[in-house]
């Protein structure tokens, strides 16, 4: 597991997303996650929707299900799922800016401004849970899984999309790619596939499926980098965020080329896990 020096608490994560709220939405929209290019001809918007579809299929939602979105962002994924399924979703975010948007997603969606480590949700109250690129921000990844198991009914499903440390990462890759990505992205750690499998098993989950889709998602960051460069040239608000010394999270912009290299060299992987809560 990659563990950077320096703090990356829930408060740091909240500041990151609140500060960069405008930039995230301007450059990528309301879905704060990768896109999935199956054929390579998809638009960015189509690719983002395709990733949601991958999660949706693994959740196997049924009418009346109670669902938990762990790290719901702006609630866009929840809105997509509710448009196709008669389910109720509770989402959690650390960002007040995200909650303001997510709270308008409809009466079947509840957005809580709350840390997953102390979520206060009822034990065994949920049929399904998913975390799309949010487990990386968890200070205690073991507790991430134990809390997910606690809120799920026996036989419930957990689907996780995660940035992962690749196998056989060299000291150079760790020092110049993964450790800076963690620091700049406010990730307390970056686990490997094996780390996630072991932690989930210890929490009471049975692995049902795993798929590595690194090749299909890596175009995300090239598009983001091009949009950032265009924004710096044409958008005064993007320039202000990037150049203002008061912007604590502006260093994340340095991670874009690192992420491109890390995914292309295998230093970082992107995986989708599907677990079932042990009965």
C-alpha cells in the first residue's frame, strides 16, 4: 500500500472538493469519476455514462431497494440510477459544495454531509452500496469495509471502483508518480488489488467479481489535461484558482500528467470490485 507523508484527513478532502468545485464541474461535469471507453469512439459524456452502467449491472438493483452511495459527489450517479430503477438512495459527501447540488436530485435521494468513518447509518438497513473512486480518500480503509458490511443486509452487494497501486511498482514510480498523486489528490493511501481483497474479506465480504479496466479509462486524464490548458488560456476563474496562493488544492493540477503516465505504465491500475456480504 502506498502511504504518503503528510496529512490527508477528511477535512483536507472537503477543502479539496470545495475549492475545486468550479473547476471540476467546468472541466468534467457533475460526474466526478473516470469515463469508460469501450469502442474508443465514445464522447467523454458517453464514456462517463458507460462507467455508471458497469456499476449498475453489478448492483443488480430491484424495486424497493435501499441503496447507499459512499462518496456521492454531486449526486449525478444516484440520479441516473433512480431514473431507471425504483430505489431510494442515501449519499454521503464531505463537500458542502457538492451537497448543495446533490440535495436537488429528488425526493428519493438523501444527501448527507458526513464522514463515512462516522456515518451514523442504521445497521443492516441497505440492500446495495457502491463507492466510485471514494475509498481512496478514506483514512482507514479497513474501516471503510467494516462500515460497508455493517450497513448492508446479509447477501447485500458492494460495488467499488478504485484507483489501485499496480503490481511490481518500482521505487521510481512510487516516488515520482504514486506518492505525489496521493499527496496532490488528498489520498491518505493507495491500496493494491490484493489489499482491497484482503481488507474486504476480513470485514465479511465474499469477492464475486473483479475487472481491471485501466486501459478503457485512461483517456480521462488526457481529456482533462487538454480542457485544463484550454481553461487556463480562456477562463479567468480557472486561472484564478490555478494561480492564487490561497488555493490550497491547486497542486492537484500537477497530478494530471502524473496520472496519464501512471495509468499508461501500469504503476496505477483502475479496478471494479463486486462483493457480497456474507450470510
